[in-house]
C-alpha cells in the first residue's frame, strides 16, 4: 500500500505565460506557492480475489475488468503508460473540490505518478515527476493546460518558475527575509465561489490566439519580477495587493471566459470592504477567489461575502511526497495462476452460472514511455 500527498497551489503572477504555445517562442515565468491543502492518493496491487481487475475510487466508484473500460482518463492512461500488468486499486481524496483553479488536476497526475512509481519500486525525483506529468497531460492526453501546475505540485514551496523557449523549466525558491513570507501569508484570504469549471475548457477560449495578446502577456510576465523585487525590499506589503489588482485586470483582457458577471460582482464587493486586490486562482471562470486583505479588514470582507466558503490556509514547502509505504503480501504468483484458469463468474445465490464469460486477460495498452530527464528532448508543446 502506497499513500502519496501532493499539494495544491496558488499562482500570483505570470499565469498565461506558462502555456507551451507562448513560452516556446517568448519564454515565460510565474510566481506561485503551494499551500497546506492536499490531494491524497492510495494505490496497491489489487488482490486477485475479485471479479474485477481494477478498482478506482474518485467522484465515482469504478470496478473494471479491462483497462480500457476505466473512465478516469489519467488513471487509465498511467497504468498502461507505466506498463503495470497487475490488477491495481486507486483511491483518491482531496482537501478541496476538483475543477476549482487550485491545480487539482495536475496534483492528481503528479501524485498518481509518484504513487505508482513507488508501487513498482521506483523512487523518482521532483524534476522527473514534473516532466513526466507534462508528457502525460500535454502529449498523451492532449489537454489544453499550461506547465506551472505540474511544477508546483512536484516541487512545492514559494517559487519563481521560469519557462525557457527550449522547453527547460527551472523552479527557483524565492528567498525572503525572516517574517516577510508570514506577513504575505497573513494578508491573503481564499474563498470558494462554488463555480466549478474545467481549466482546459476556459483556456481554449484564449490559448489559440496568445500571440495576438502579447502586450498583456508581457505585462503579466513583468509583474513576476516586480512582485519579487517588492517582497525583497522594505516597501509596504500592501503594494503586493495593488499589483495583484493590476494583474487581474490585465489577465481578464486575455479572453471573455476568464471572468464573468458573478465573479466581477464578488470582486467589487470584496474591494469595497477593504481588499486591495485579488484574482481567480486558475485559468478563470470560477473556482477559488484569492484576495489580498489587510488583517484589520478581513472580518469586513468575510461579512461582505457571506455566501462564499472561506478557506484558511498556510504556505507549504514539501511538494509531492510518499507519506506511507507498507509492503503487503505479494499475490503476484496467485494472480498469474488465476490468469491461466477459467474462473467461474461471481454471482448472487440463486443466479444461474454464466458459462460464456471468460476470465479477464491482460490488455495490451502500449504507450511510449517518456525519456528520463536529461536523456532526450523536453516534452513538445501541445
């Protein structure tokens, strides 16, 4: 039994410049942090005593005999992609709702990669986890996603993440004087809007013509350096909130799907109650609303947004971790022996025996395995 824990993230500045279609030509950067809210994934080899070979528990419960029948695309892809020829059970729980702009999808991919590698006896580094997650999401699943969420989930911490035109991704911790990170943390509030959305769907509304939005993307990119310089200086932390406000208005110009009337109304109410700035935490459209609020005004902001769920949080630095490992009894010989026998179908007492259901056979689900980091070219853009 393996249990992985992978953090969700908050992105402050630079979102949009992490899409391969942009940074492969112009480069990009983001400032982000992971927080103490996590995606937990337990995996184990499923004992061969059930009438199914795969069990996947997420928002659905799937008991499947064949790999290609698994509905969850990441689970289906990774079991085959990693060449696991045993029955597998995957169980997911998260501290925050899915499709909410906290990098939950990439946290799932990174966490499942980490856990399945550990299940097979392989321990992989953070940078390798990052590149494999990018390969899976952008190349195998062909999702319209950027590259910051995978980096944040794998590495953890408060970082400047740089995207080079070559495809190289550098994760550099932002080092601040004592107390400055805590001061920033104390000024941030997180609210769930209750609006679920799929990041790839929102991104498709503006990613296709990113080159036509170069002015706004360059502003978002420049704000990364400006915000880091501010945090490293003796200037008032309140200026960080004003930069967030500037970045939010600039990002909304990228596409109509990034915000909407409901979100704009919430943001206006928060600012009227004392917030200096803020943004939606992901691609846009809904999810979580991050606000920069001086501590003296935080009670007023909570009162101004009574219909929203307030989520207290703190920064974290661990990244994806294997937090539990237990070597269970190895049923590999029993599983191999069962494959060669026609096992009677499981049934309720009184049901007739069905003699036309052959035992499940291993499925040939061959997908090229990504080269280890440094052994070849970086993942291509989508």
